[in-house]
C-alpha cells in the first residue's frame, strides 16, 4: 500500500492501543523537541510509517522483558517443594512429578506469533516507504566524501543544474529523490527527523527519498564511521515553501557577481590562485572540484559540513587553519599572510 500523504498515521493511534507507550512518548517528545538529531518524533512523510514501528517494536520489546521478569519472579516465589521423597539410597527417580511441558509449547507459540507479527509489520513498512507516493519533485545527486557532501541538483535543462555543498534546500510537502554516491569510503546519509538512513557505497548508486511535512531546518549526519572526521560530517536540509525554494534556486543558479577592480577583485584573484585548484566559484576562473562549491557560500548557515556557524570570525579561522578545527580534513592549512587572508575573506563575503 503506498503512503498517503494526508492520513494522520501518527503515533497517537498506536498510543491509544498501547497505553504503556503514551507516557514515555510525551515525556520524550517534550524533552527532545529541540534536539536536532531527534528521530522519535518525525517531521517527514516516511517517518509517519517508520516512527510508529519504532515505538511499537520498542513497546513490544519492553513488554517481553516485563512479562518474562514477572514470570521468573512468580515462578521463584511459588516454587513448591518436590512431592517425592528421596529414597534412602540417594538416587533420584526418573519421573516428572507434574506437567509443565505445555508451558513450553505455549511460550514458543506466543513468541512465534508475536515475532511473525513484528516481521510482517516491519516488512510492510519497508515496502510502503520503498518508493515515494508520487513522482519526485526533484532529483539531487549526493556525492559523499571525507568529510563533506557534494550536492548537485539534476535537471533535464542544463541551465538548471546546480552544484552546491552540505546545505540542501527542498520544497516542503513534496517528495525529493536522492542519488547517493561515494568518492571514497562507505558513508551513510541520514536526516533523522525526516526519514531513515541509507548507506552510501563506493561504486554503487543508492536511492533514497525524503518528504518534509513542515518547513524547517533539519540536521543530518553521516551515520557510518568513515574516518577521523566522521563526527564532523554533518549536513543540513532546509525545507521551505515552494515559492521560497524557487527564489533560493534562482539565486543559486546565478554566477557570482564579480568586480573588475578594487579590493574585492584583488581578493578574487588571490582566491583563484590559492584556492581555485580545489574550489569552484562560478563566474571566476576557480573551477576546482576537490572541495565544496563556494559560488554562494554566504547563503549557507554553516561551513565545513555543519561543523561551524557561517560567521566571519569562524570563516577566517577556518581559512587560516582548517587543520586545527577539523584535523585530517582534505583542506590543508595554507601559508597565507594576514593581508591576503583579509582580501580573500573580503571576496568570499560578497558570495551571497
Ligand atoms: C587541497 C584542496 C583545497 C584547497 C587548496 C583549499 N580548500 Fe577549502 N576546502 C577543501 C575541502 C576538501 C573542504 C571540505 C572540508 C570538510 O568540510 O571536511 C574545504 C572547505 C572549505 C570551506 C567550507 C565550505 C563549506 O561550505 O563547508 C571554505 C569556506 C573553504 N574551504 C575556503 C577555502 C579558501 C578560502 C581556500 C584558499 C585560501 C581554500 N579553501 C583552499 C579543499 C581545499
Ligand atoms: Cu561518516
């Protein structure tokens, strides 16, 4: 059965059926409302199917532990003294004083039914979220690499193909398809508040899709250990109303506005020379692909794969010495002078 966007397939239904779940859910929901990696309360269409499963299987597992513990305690307290008397020669007679085997059959039967039920629920949920309910509004290629995400918006129209990095804008309420590729090792693409994770495996293209139900900024994270800076391989999904998304897209598609002379131009020339081998800024001679596309750097909320807020001080610190901020990162600490740094930063600040 495909996922229908408007059904309220929320936890509340499950909560009605399993009162035990209500308390922890609301307590947790309150406590985690602002937690960026929170996945127990979903804002995505996919999560509508997955989150009830998470809570449901969690509740069943807790119930199993509780029931078994109770049975063990009851069994211990109700232990009856064996009716038989040991013969004087100390040998035990080979006989069972009471039945009890039937309990094993009941236990195995109940467990089998419950486990099969859990398996069926899991399998149908996986089938429901395998494909988006409607044709994806967008296809975005993600190339994961140590330790950032290259992002390319696909389009049949070559003038609408867009390269950016780490911060992905999507229209709210529409399914977006992701083609996941890796340039080096195995990574995993995960935006907990919107949906499940998908591994990103070298030499193979994995597909994923997400649909944000509410506008917002959703934190994502590489979820497969991929080396020294794995923990600093974050990403951000900005879900916004379609018109805002279109405005963002139009701005991103434009090349950088460059100056012909003056200090900004000097900064641009320094940038092309020192940084252009790894970074691209469309509209300049910088065409590198080893690092993030910086054409609209200042439109992003964070830098270095959601590691630092994108503010001038952090930006300066990053350019001057990325290796102290993110040791091992594929951007070397370059030997640049103070005035050169100031000029380059002055140029970068124009990349709105
Ligand atoms: C050898 C290649 C290389 C050179 C040279 C290089 N960078 Fe980078 N840069 C990278 C890589 C790789 C990253 C991604 C690092 C990460 O997040 O792990 C990066 C990240 C950045 C970011 C953060 C972008 C974002 O959106 O997260 C900025 C800003 C940046 N570099 C500016 C510069 C400037 C300015 C220079 C020149 C002074 C420069 N880089 C030189 C490879 C390079
Ligand atoms: Cu990783």
